[in-house]
C-alpha cells in the first residue's frame, strides 16, 4: 500500500493525463454514432458551429451577429470568440487533409475534451492541497458519477459550458494554493478568462473575490495573494474586453463582458490592490476596510448601471411569459421530479458535509482551515442557486467533488476501524457509495419506473427525429429560402441545411422570439401577418416536438393546432416530403 501511495504521489501528473486519455477513449466510443451523424443535440452546440463557420468564412472577429437568423439584420448573439478558437483551429488544420465534413466531425469530437484536462488537473490540485496528496484519484471516480458536470465534456457538446466549469475549478484551485502569490494569480487569471466567455459563473467569481479579501482580513500576510489576484483579475478582464468583446458588447449591456462589468472589475481590483498595501494590524479594521470596498463597488454598480440590477437577460415580461417560463433548465430544482433533483444535488450536498468534516479535523491549522472554508463557500452558493435555476447543477457538482473526496478520506478509515463489525462493513460501504456519488445512480435501478404514455413517447420520437440528419435531409433538398419554424429548431436548421430562419432561443432577440411564439399560438390572420413580416418562403413544423406541446396545451385554437388538424390556409401550399418524414412543410404563396 505504501508503495502504491508513493507511486500516485510521485507520478500524479502522469496519472491525471492517463485518466484524461481514458475518459477521452470512453467518450469517443460512447458518442461515436453521434459524431458520425453530426448529432449536435443542443441548440447552443448547433449555433456554435454556425458561428465558427461564419468566422472561417471571413466574418469580422468582433461581429458576432448570426446573419442566417433574421436576415439581413441577423441575430444578436452575446457570446465570445474564445470558445470558437479550438473548433476553428482543428477545422483549419484538418480541412485541407480530410475535407470539410470530416474536419468538422473531428472538431466536435476533440474540442469538448480539451477543457476536461484542465478540469482534471484543477480537481487533483484542490484535493492534494486541502485533503491529502494521495487522495486525488478518488475525485476522478466521483466525477464519473457527476453526470450533469461530466456530460458537458462529451463529444458533440461544443458550447462554452465545459470551459467555464474548468476555469471555475481552476479558480478554486488557486484559492486552495498554499503559495499565496501563485494562488492569487491563478484565481485572478481563471476568473478573468471565465468572464471573457460569459457571465454564467459571475456569482462564484464574486465569492472568490470575497474570499481573497477575507484571507487578508484574517491574516495580514495574505496580502501577496490579494495583490496578485487584484492585478491579474483586473488586467486579465481588461485584456479580455479588448480582445473578445463584440461590437454589441461594447455597449453597456448586462449579459456579457461589457463596459458595465469591466468597470466593476477594474474598480474592485483597484480597491483590493489598495487594501493589500494597507498596514492595518487589527483584523477588525481590515474587515471594515474590506467591507467598505465591497460597498463602494456595489454602490458604483447600482448608481452607474441601475439597469443591470434586475434579470441580466433584459427580456420583456411578454417574452418571459411566452418563452422563458417554459425553459426547463431555467426552473428551480423543486419544480423537477424528485429523481432528477436528487441526482443533481447528491454530490453537492455530500461535498458540503465533507468540507465541514475536513474543516473540523483541521481546525488547529489556521492557514489550512481558511483555505478549506474559502473553497467550500462557492459550493454552498451553488447549492443555494439550485433553488433559483437548475442550470447551476453542473457547477454545483464540480464544486462538490473535492468535498465528497474529503468525506471519503476522513470518514471511511474511522468507519473501517470501528469495533462493531456491522458499523465497520455497512458504514464503510455506505460512506463509499455516498462519497463517490454512486448512491443515487445505484438506487435508480430500484426506482419504480413510470411507464410513458403514448403521447410522451411521441414527443421523444419527434425530438429525436426532427433534429436528425435523416429528418432534415428532405427539408434541405428544397430550394434555399426563409423558413418560418419553431424557435428551438432554428439553430439546427441553419447548421445542417442551406435555409435561413427567423430566430433561435437567444434572449437578445426577444422581438423575434415573441413573434414566432405568437404566430403559432394566435389565429391564422395574425400568423399570416407575422410570416409575411419576415418574408418567409416556407412554414415548417415538427408535430409533437417539445415546443409544440406549449401550443397544443395553451393555444388549442391557435395556428399550430389548425395546421396539425389539416386546416391549412389558402396562402400555404404543401411541400411533398417523404411519408415517414417527421415534418410538415408548406410553401408560402407570393
């Protein structure tokens, strides 16, 4: 055993790379069919590919509008080019050798696996620095059961979420670093890079900044961590704004790195740097100064950017009611079934318990205790955010993994050494499966499985077939035109056919989203006016697709239900599709 522990410690970097290669092989085998059939299952993954194609075709680096949505004006997309770079690089390198199609398939297979290596190294560092230098292999086993987080790195999952989770873990690894200057710099750079991509992790980044200030409050010797964080975060955010902020994001928008968040970051960084230079011996004075700095940043944001105090998306009540309120991942955890909720929250809660237990055992070491509590704080925030939106589940799982490992490392030996044989065997077993996150997946085999109704099976079938290349092929064979279709079908349509469409599920384009939703929910005259407004050549629907269930349930006499019932207005002419096509399509008469 000692030799094994020595081996895992000495060659830990190579072991991390080996685990990464193993996961790469597992994912490539598991998703091989999806790669071959270009099955980009998420709307964001499809739009990401369309954005990369536009970039490679010569679109301006700072112009992120997607001109195949709502042409000729385009759709305003709030993303960053940073995540486009690995995809574009792979395609550019391979296209002259294997051709465009094979190059794109290779890109969607490889690109999501790159940030997985960053995640694995970050998790290993957190565990080695806070739990034990030999314990890190356990966190990889736990990751395998963290489905919400791990699936963000599967081939075809090419959007930005994997990168942001990896950078979040890297920032936490900086918090855990005993070398103060290095830890602050890593946390600052990772936080800045996360902002380059998007604001999804902004609450955790704010907790990170708070942790840096509280380090200094607790120990004046932490000034090096605080100063290096302030310089790298402020400078990194400024660099990211100059290098990646689109033309649209140079306006004071609230949902991306813009002058709003740049000014907040620069002011906050300057104040933190100033704090690090203050020779305040009393921790109570340091606390007051740190609190004052936080109040100054908050007051600045509220007074200068009051429009960014509410929902950052900035959507209207109408768009929220028609569209956003129906997005599953935007719902709180309690609005999902108990099986889904328990699977998402199991590791985060286990991690929180693990951090608490580790903090208790290390309470005699003030430096280590501070870092443990600081690392636990973002995980607690993530759990609380699950009560707001389920989309925070992957971050909550990533932040809980090292804590779950701590629970295993501290509690399992105590259970195994218990005098009572029942406690020794049963307690050890339960701690292992709970700590690894395997309890919920294992128990799921014993859950009573609710048999799906015929209607539910038809929804699953429609979602699967309408996004498939097979389903889209007959649509793609029609002469190029403007297709009026569901919001959630838009990104897939422009990615695998030559057609254009009105919009996709992107909040900055609320007017277009509202128009599409109102067209299918309202009467035929209103639908005709909206379809004509966008100079549409076709109307395309996928009966029973998830989006269609909204129209079916909430607008029984609406345009969508009329089309499904065969009440087709005279201004539409049927397009002949194969009998087994999942679509219904009509050409709009001039």
